[in-house]
C-alpha cells in the first residue's frame, strides 16, 4: 500500500448548476449564430461546471472586426495613459472583489486546488495593477544631435489588434500576463481561452464593462483552436498574436502568421532542470524540488521535471525528495489543505502514464508512485507523485514535456557536466542551481540557455521581471517592461526645422 498524504473531504459545496457562458463581442454578450455549445465536466468531481457558447468563424470574424474598428477610431488607442491606467486599476479592484467566485470556477474547470486558485486570482489582480503603472510611462527617444536644422523623435505606438490565445493550465493567470499589458499599450484584443477552461475568461467581461472599458476594445470568443484560434492567427486585420500553449501548436501559429507577417509572441513548453551541488542548503533544495515537480500536478511550463544531482549526494537527496513527496497533500481540490489536485483530462492522464511505463520498459527504477490515483469519494483522474531514477539522458521521459507529477533524476560529477546536461534539451524556458558558492551559481547562470535562471530558489516571479523562453520554449517576453514593449511599435519621426532647405537632389541646369 502506497503511503501518501491524501485528502478526501471537501470544504466547499459543489455548484447545483453549471455557469452559462457567452461570447463578448463589441460590448455585447452573444450566443453562437448556430446555437452550438460545449460543456466542461470537472476533472475532479465529474459534474458539469460550465456550458459555453462554442464559437465558429462567424464569431471570430465579428470579434476581429470589432477590435479593428475600436483600434482604428482611437477610442482606446488615442486616449491618455492616465485614462487607460484608471480603467486597469478598477479591473484589478474588481478581480480582488470577486476572487472567491473566480477561484471556485477555476478549480472546478481545471482540477487545481482552491488555495492555489485563490493565489492565482489574487496575483492576477497585481498584474493588472502593475500594467496600469506602465500605461503612464510609455515614452520613446529624441535626437537633438543631428545638426542645426534636424531633430528626430522615436515614438512608441500600440501595435494594433492583438489575438490572445491561452491554455488550460493557468487560465486566468496567463490571460493576465497578456491582456492588461496589451491594453496598457493601447492595443485592442480578441481573446480565446482553452475550450476546457473558459469560465474565468468569460466572466472577466463583466468586470471590464463595470470598470468602463469601451465596447470593442476587448472581445472574447469561446471555442476551439479550429476554427477560432486558427482564424485569429491568419486574419489580415490582426497585427500580433500572443500565444501560450504547446510547442507543436506554437510552430503551427508561426507558420500561419507568416502569411501576413504579423508579429508572434510565443510562450511554449519546457523541460526545466534544477541542479543540486553538495554545498547547497539541501533541505531547502529538496523542498523546492518537491514544489517544482508537484505544483499544479506538474501541468506547468515551469515544472522542474528533471533534477541533476551531484553523485556524492544523489542517493540521500533522492531519498529525501521521496520522503517529502509522500507528505504533499494530494486530493480533493475543494479543500483548502489540498496542495495538488486532478489531471485535466483522462487522455492526458494516460499520456503521463505512458511516459512512466515507457521508462520502466527501458530499465528505469520507480522510487515513488508510477500509477494513476483514485481519491475516495472524489474521482479517478489523479496521478501519484512519481520519482524515477536509473535514467539515460536520451530517454523520452528525460527529454519530453511529461506535464505530470513525474520527476526524472540524473547525476553529475563536474560543473561543466551539469551545465551540459541542463542544456541537453530542445527547450530553454527555466533552470535552477543550488549552491552556496556564488561563482558556481554565476557560471551556471551565464552558461545555461534558459529565459529564467533561479539560484537557491524555484519559480519565484514578479510582475516587474520578464518571463519567456529560449530555443523551442518560445520567442518574445511577457510581463515586466520587456513584456510590455512587445505590444508597442516603434515609429521614427525625422524633422527638418528652422525653415532651411534640404538642398536640391535634381539638377535643372
Ligand atoms: P495547445 O497548444 O493544443 O492549446 C493551447 C491553446 O491553443 C488552446 O486555446 C487551444 O484551443 C489553442 N489552439 C489549438 N490549436 C490551435 C490552432 N491550430 N490555432 C490556434 N490556436 C490553437 O495545448 P493543449 O491545451 O492541447 O495541451 C497540450 C500540451 O501542450 C500539454 O500536454 C503540454 O505539453 C503543452 N502545454 C503547455 C503549456 C505551457 O504553459 N507552456 C500550457 C498548456 C499546454 P483548444 O484547446 O480550445 O482547441
């Protein structure tokens, strides 16, 4: 019998009926023209949580047209940064006011624990607040050294209409890494959430209206990648796509967007390593490894799904991570004590298991877990905390994004070897190093190809600090000033001043 910390009881009652969701286009809530709907069944409790309008080409077209018109007539793109900031700050307050409702829906649609959903919604409000501060600080450059009769300005302008496509793993958080920054820049938007987790995105429309966002500035279309997301990518009236999701779909989006040469910002997968040196605070490191792999049941682009441990401490360190992993509270997402909830779909649960069984067939050792998990009275769509050793670096479980609570353990002898193993991936999203030697940490940070390096910590993030990936983890950055700048276009204005002539190019005599 596997000795795990399983929580079965709920602290919050299940809803008696699903929430009904509609598209939000040009300031109006609408059903699909053909009346199509899709239902989301909670991965943890098996009840229908939401019934959403299922959009098609007609809804996507209408939303894109509304965003284009709203951008071109300047109702948002040409108002002051102060006025834009005022709206974004109101949205932040309203998100905070409605945290509980949003968090419960996020938990029921995604399967994640309620304490985490509350944290994500609260954190999202802070992203809106930070974006509001940026709305008032957009500025370009001026050039006053071009000679007596020349002066030039480099202006920053909103890029235009932005398509925002988000995944199911952090629906409201990822939306808030994009939308308030695009709005702060003066862009107008068309948003499509994953069809599995549409509720919090759809309900945001109420808050945008209450905060005073003009009609047409943010449009929300519910539906699938095909045809909605695909049209949002190919449409000539769209200027930029901001996408978070799988690397496979990210590549498709890049290809389709090339047809109109629109700007593409991609936040994709990762195979993120934490490297542990013997001189580190090993208790802190073990706790961070447990957090890094089990958080959001591993369905996280930043999951630290592999660790690279110095040979001298590998056995003891792995044993400690096994010990801590048994104590992580898996189970009913509607209990605030639960730390890890359900897997998003049964298909994804089978995919996770496929990676584990594949590794076993190739000779790997399962140190903990390694199978699906049923939580009494809740459901069977869970997966045991799983730790795998005896691996070769080329195995699929080490190279590919498992997106589950599955930790692969590798070992190293020298700093150079650790860096080479950390870089042995098509991905480059994040990486971590644990050592009390600043030279080791710095050498690691400088040599490892990843958009974020954590030293003696894991997954700390701030609205001020840019986030994004290298290699096949994406392109462009989100949040922080760099993320904000993605939504701005640069225009140079070169002026002859003082009434002088530029001199004639054509000789007439
Ligand atoms: P996808 O990349 O398939 O989906 C992400 C978003 O893109 C969804 O809104 C989806 O819509 C939309 N989409 C799908 N196809 C297209 C298309 N052709 N054009 C435009 N938009 C499209 O991720 P999944 O949700 O299917 O997850 C699959 C895998 O992706 C996971 O197992 C994981 O490995 C990875 N992933 C990575 C994430 C990250 O944060 N880096 C987040 C989520 C997933 P819809 O699904 O509604 O059809």
